[in-house]
C-alpha cells in the first residue's frame, strides 16, 4: 500500500513539473511575440522617405525575385540618399541573411560575424535616431561580440537609452509575465551593470576584498603599536596610528571618471584595461554620446517618427497630408544641426576613401588556418582612439 502511494505521489509531482514548464514556455513565447509586435510597430512609425521610396520599392521587388545582390544595392542607395530607416533596416536584414546562408558551412563562431563591422555604422545611424531594432541589434550583434573585450559601457548606454525612449516596452513584458520584473529590460540592465561595477575587470577584486585587506592592515598596525609602546616616541606613534585607524573610511574600487561604469582595484589595472582591453576607445565614444546625443535623443527621435493624423475625410486627403508631413520632416531632418553634428562627432560622415582600404582588408578570409578573418573583424566593432567609428556610413547629409 505504501509503495502504491509513493508511486502516485511521484507521478503527481512529475505532472505538476511538466505543467509548470509548459506554462513558462507559453509565457516566454507570448513575451517574444509581444516584443516582436512592439518592435514592428515602432519600425512602422518611421516614414518611408519620399526621395528614396522608389529605390525601396525596387529593392522589395528584387528581394521577392531572390535577386539579393541587386536588392541590397537598392536599399543601400536609398539609405545613403535619405537615411530612410526602412532602407537601412532591409539593407541590414538582407545582408545578414545572405551572409548567414553563404557561411553556414564554414567553421565560424557566428555565421553573421563576417559582416558586423559593415552593418555597425548603419545600426548606429538607426540607434541615434531612436530606432528600436537598431538599438537592440547594435548591442547584441556588435558590442557583445567586440574584441578584445565586450563593450559593457556602450551596452549599458544603449540599454538605458532604450528604456528612456521606450518605457512601455517594460510594461509590455510585465503584462505577459504576470508582473514578474525579473525578465524586464530594466531588471536585466541593472543586473548587468551591478556585475560590471562590483568588481575590477582585470583582477576581479571587489569592495569586499578591499575591506578584508584593510582589516588585515589594521590588525597588523595595532599589533605593532602595542609592541612599540615602551617609550615616548613609540607612544606618540601609537596614538597617531590609532587615530588614523579610527578615522579611516572603507576602501572602495576607483571608478573611471570618463564612462563612470568600470571600477578598478589599482592604477595598474586601469592602465591594462585602458590600453590592452581597448577601453580608451570605448570611453571616448561614451563621452561623445553623453555630450552630443543623450541631451537631444528624444528630440532627434521625435523628428523622425510620423505624427498621427486626426480623422481624415478621405484616403486622398490622408495621402496628401502624409506627403506634406513627410516633406516637412525631410526639411527638418536636413536642417537638424544636432543630428548632423552628432554624425560628424562619431565619424559616420567620414569620406569613404578614409576606410576603403580597411574594408578591403577585412573582406578577405585569409587571416588564419581556418580561412576565417571574423575574429580580426571583431576588433573593429567599437571605436578608434578618438571615439569615432572605424568605418562610416555615408558622407551625405542624411
């Protein structure tokens, strides 16, 4: 009788576990669908620029005909002409699709890593305009793949910008997870930031380690003071030592004053991270973004999206109003000095001749015995020493 009861209990527990797993999978699927819908709605809120509309439609037609190379060329021309987010989006997605299929039989770490250095400037063009897909793809495909180390400060910047521009994205996730904040963007960002700032990126020491070191030093100091208390000079030294111990504050890791993200145990650790781990370049780019993008990010974003038209009386009138809005917005964009200054500061509008040789060098797969140059390309996913991108987008005013 006992064995039957135990067997029944075990079977019930297994069934309960299976039901919980199924529910979790459904919630995760609903969350992904909600996120995709949110991203798609955000993408649709950006207008198709009138001057590049024909190129975009030609690209769409060629893509349906599986003429991918020609379609990529059309999308790129549209992006370079007007900075149309739809052209940029389809250019990036189609380029990733083509290279993924081309390299699927190669022994590479990620099948799209061969072109991340090429799509980065266009992702950055979209990100500074507030395009949600571009922001997400920028830190997932580029900054987390960067070498010699991940660009945690830039990842944190864009995660924070994502939350600032789209606070409802977290609300969307809460609705699909029964208000469980563990999976929200804000919670994920805070967890990632805490991991980075709580320890030195070189020696991995934490504030707790420093406190332990201080306790050892204080104990040693007190022992020495007790032994030296035999004469007046020793007594004076002892008093000074005790006073110093009582007023001594808890030691902490020293924070980088540029990005205000990384914390270091020593100057040697900071120098190693600054030079060998390429933080100098990342830190400079962060400072440029903090000065020329962050204060104006919402204004730049608002200049890009479509305003809702109130109750048009006919489709013809609606089309005319949309065209008028697009013309006005294109005029605003062309004269948006803040956006163009930002593009200039980040090096997105550099002449192509400045980086043509680099693009050609990184286009060949002859860097190692695996016939794979992807690791070398990953060293060009952050910035140069002055904070500008290695490869620009277009010198045109877009």
